C-alpha cells in the first residue's frame, strides 16, 4: 500500500484517537519495533506527543539494520547511506504493564517516497496473509514461547534461577511471584494466555497464547518476549530466548501452530482423509512438510539453532509428520474427541526464537499455499522416535533435516515456493546476513557460540 495523502491522514486520525487513553494510563513514550534478519527486535522511541506524526510520516531508520548480525557487527554490503521510515501499526498499540510509562507498537518499513520497503519482513507476512485470504483461507497461528530464567549475574554466565524438576510444581513455587507477574502483565496487555508452565530444561518455562491471524501472531510473539524480559528485569533476573543457553542441553524452541478454516469449517478435521483431514488441509500440510529443509533456513537460522536441533530432544530433527508425535518436525494435533473442529491444528516443531517471526509466518504460508489445490498428499506418518529408525525411514525417503546454516540456505536457494515468495531483494538481504553470521562463528566451539548468543535473544 502506497502512503498517499488519504492514507497518511487515516493513520494520523487513528493515532489522535489513541492518545487520550494512553495519556490516561500515564504513558509518556512509545517504543516502535521491527525485527531484523538476525532475529533481534530493534527499536526507535518517540514521545507520546509525537505519535500522530509518526503514524502518518514514520520515524527514520537506516536500511543498514538489515545487515546487522547478532553481535551488532554489520555484514558486507551493509550501506551507511539512505533512510527508511518506521510506521507504527496503531491497531496493535499497547500500554506496557511491566514498563510503566511506556507503550509499544510494531512497525512496518516504507521508503521515503511512501512505498513499501521491499525488504520489510512484517510487510512480507502481511502480503502472504492477504494471499491466503484471497484463497478463502482463514489462517490462525500461534507461537509457543520458551525461555530460560537465569540469576541476574554480572559475568553473563547462565545460572538457573530455580532448581525444581522439569514440569514440576516445585519450580513454580520457587518463582511463584515471578510467574504470577508474567500472567498479570500479559493479561493487562490483553494477551490471551492459554497456559504458562515449567518446561524441561533447567530454569526453563513456556507460555502459550491463543491463536491469531498470522501477522497478529508474529506481533504477539514479539510483545510476549519483551514483556517477559521486562518482568524478569524487575525481579532482578534475566530471560534468555536463545536456541541454547548451555551447550549440550535442551534448548528453547519457537514452535508454530497453524489452524485452517474455510467458510467457518476446519480444514484439519471432519474430512475424509487420515485423522479427518480434508483434501485442502492435507495439501497445505504436504506443502509445509515438503518445504521443511528450506523453511529451516528461516525458522532455525543461526549456528546456535543447530545445537538445539538434535534427535531425541523433541526438537523435530527429521523431515516427517505424525499425529501427536513430538519428535516429528510436523506434528498433527487432532484435539480431544468432541472438540476436533475447534482444536485441530498442526505444529512446526523445528523452529526457534532466533528466527524473525514475521518471516516465519510468511514462509509457512508460502509453503502451504504452494501445494493448495494440487491434490498433494502427505506420505505415511512416522510413529515413535525417528532416531531409532533411520535405516527403515531412509527407504521411505525420510531423512534428517539440514544440520548446518549453509545446508539450510542451499535448500532455500532451490525452493520454488519460498524464494519467489520472498522476492529477490528480501531473499538476498536475508541470505547475505545469515551467511555472514555463519562465517562469524566459523571454527567456534559450541560453548563459544552459546556464550556469544545466550543473552542476545
């Protein structure tokens, strides 16, 4: 959408209407965020009085940020010249419960001429969501956010802030006030939390939120992480969403759930296929499964990602699917008897939170839409842990997903679904950054990779 005079005035009017309520909540400033190719949320802030102008005309931000790496160095090709405009989405404007006096809004990036910036990741998600809607698909997505809570130490080492067992009530009791504050902060921000619970790894927790439209799901993933980070800081703790916080241990995933409806009816339940899949629902999932090696470049984009993506860790290291199989990269969740129409969804398990969530939702949509209407079918499902069945599964064409950034990028370069959907400017920008970061950690030990990325996400 080009920013003509009428569109700028519409945005300005939205902001004018929003300011009184924020002022009534003692909000003084607004943080505008976008997520770059390295998966880091970057920000510019404005006073509340500047929101109307920012909504219409944006805030300056260099295009060089698309070349930033996780350590804030800049990939070759990152240019110091030029400028872009960050335009906040006023519809997602949120007063931040754990940062009194602040509000937040995700931003799209436009050129100074008012044209959509062809590298903007959030606009990519918007484009693909519109493409799905154009095929009469009502797509809902949701991210599972896993994080590790560490003591607030000055030496950057990770020491778990609790000692209780995996999934244990003891762990909840140890950080009872902290977990309650996570609940209350998210509720105050109108984030519909489904559950918060202790997870498997030391000091690890997970929050699941209700599904939303694809762009909304990505926005919420950003808001949830930054809220948890702020709550942690107020408790003198540190939160890490990095793929791995201690080498050789289970890491933090960023699983994505997808549900599909058409004319109000689920495409993943009530059909004549396996487990009630409809033809359209199965074709969509077949597209996601087929594109998983290429999707991995976007959803598990860092060197640290491959320290997490190992067999027998519920990380989804094999290109296969299965009903309720937590070792399959694509898990079909049918829901309990009697609620399949409401609960059926698919979970992509091989992603983590070093990924840009807007690229993730857009890429998953592109993969699924690439097979929609083709009659594509899922292969036989895999039951049990694929790690103990490699020989038999290889005969069926089931293999490990890429095990390095370079191999995943090679799969992305060959993808006839994802590369065209991204468009060459966005594709080249992303690949250049990911290659540069792989080179940055070339020769590093797992411990060195983890130490360098632990607190960046």
